[in-house]
C-alpha cells in the first residue's frame, strides 16, 4: 500500500484502541472518527507520543454528511469500521442500536462509494452473534458458509451489514472484508456480553474475587490479535465482498479460570462462573481466513496464557500508576 490513510471508526472501544495502537506502531497515517471523547482505552495501551500521532475527529456515524466529510477531508484510502453498540445496548434501545449499527454501516459504504475508487477497502466488524447455537452441527464448528439465525437484535443488525457489503460489491465493485470475532478479551474490553473474562483478569490484577455469569465453551481471541487481523485484512490482496470467522482458541470457562489462576496463584478459588453457556456455537470454522492471510503469515494468535499474563500486567501497571481505579471494572 502506497501512503495509505486509515480511518478507524469506533476507535475508542476495545478493538478500536488496539487497532489504532498497531497502525501507529506500523507508522500508518491514522484518523479516528468517534462520537465520544473518552480516550481511556487508548491511554491504557498507548504512550503519549503514540497518541500525538493520531488525528482525532469527533463525529456521529449515523450522520452521513459527517462520515462523508471525514473521508474526503483526510483522503481516506482504507476504512476499519468498528463503530457499533454491543448486545446489552441494542437490547435496551433497539432503535438507536439499528441507527448506529446498520445505518452507520450504510453511511460508511456509501461515503466510500462516492469517492469513486479512492477508498480501496473497507474492513468491518461483524460478529459471531450472527449465528445461533443451532447453526452448528453437534460437536462441530459452525461452517464458514453457514446461514446465520441470530438470537439477538445485535446479531440481526450485524447480519444486515453483511448483506449491505455484498450489495455494494455487486452493484459498485466496492471491496470489503467482514470479520466475525467471538469472545474478544484483553485490556480495554470492559463492556458487552462477553466482557466478563476480561473483568476477571482485572480482578486478578487487584486481588479481588469475581463471578463470571456464564460458562460453557467458546472461542477466545486476544484483542491485540484481533486488531492485527483487521489490519492484515486491509492489506492482503483481495477483491470482492467476503465475511470470515476469526479463529482464536476454543476453551471451556474452567480453562479460562485455570489460566488466570496460573498467572495469579493467589486467585485460586476466587474466580467463579455459572454453567450456563453463551447462546452461540462453541466454535467457528476459521480455515478460510487462515488461507486468505497465509501470504502475510496467517492469523495472528498469541498463546492464551501469554495473553492473559500480558492483560493482567497491563492492568496492574495502570492501577499502580493511577490510570485505573482499583474497582474500575468491578462496579
């Protein structure tokens, strides 16, 4: 890519913060577009010098004129579209959820289309929530081409976005890649249905007990790896509109708790969980994404225990330096 400019929407969220960090560390010109002004997740994982190299634009993803303006003003060549409301927020306010998650995505695609080829690629966040637990055969991962039957409005909105991307390729040849993360964990993951394992890691950092309100088996993906995957999908040679499951490591909640206890032995017996599994398949077929990214070294994947250790270390440092309150993720 020659002198690319990346627009990151939803950059104040968890995956967004890690995406911005990785882009800056790769010396990519990075423009952040977000309605909020709370940069605490960015400050958690980035140095002041790194943050100074980011262009911040405050704007509303539901306002097409603002989306179009930021893309034109900054001559955006690549979009990593992460703006969206999580499951609990979509459930609490379905209209706003649809405006942000669905209309916001249409705005990004339409603004890119009107740039007539100057915006080369959109990589956007779909979700494992496009699937219901019954979309996988018993004991098998849900297949890459399985038809999703989402059980939440959030999942319905994400499935709609996949259709939007497909139509923009068919009618306008606007290339895009959608990614379906599952349980993303790591510093910055402090909200949403599957944030509890990260909150348990924060509890380990401050030596407090914590109860995870679900259990079962699921696919776990470190936020840093997920961000690097989004960036790789912006760089890899590709034309079309495709959506990929993002492969992490499939673990039971007992495995997750054991990893936390292994990093923080004083937490033994202090992290508990319910047996109720998440309403999604246990695992997803990630082989097609592995093949796509093979020229770039494959899907980034830090060993789970190393990622847990890194997460707890970052939390400990942030609390010690006063950048996080000791109860910040436990309220």
